[in-house]
C-alpha cells in the first residue's frame, strides 16, 4: 500500500471504529435498565441484556488493523495528515 491508500484505510478504520463504539454505548443504558428491572422486579428481564460480544470483538480487530496501518505509515514515512 502506498501513502494515499494507507490514509484512506486509516480514515475508513476510524469511521468503522466510531460506528461500533456508538453501537456499544447505545446498548449500555438499555442494559443498565434491564439489570435494575431484573434485579428488583422481574428476574427474566436479565434475558434482555445485550452483551455486544460480536461488536466488541470486531472493535478489537479494527483497532488492531488501525495500529498496523499506523505502523506501516510510519515505516513508509507517510505524512501524518491522514493518520
């Protein structure tokens, strides 16, 4: 990959990471409500909790990819503007 391709890949990685982080954060409030409701009123409400394991795994993979892109960009001495 040349520098422009690396910059494009870094930008796409950031977009994908932001999207997954927002999805995980949006479930946080829902999960807190389900845990409270399940603990206090109706235990089967625990089934409504979303663990987001798939999203968290994808986020880890994207962050690793972003790190590889950053290292490659530095090794190729690409301008820092896109990374």
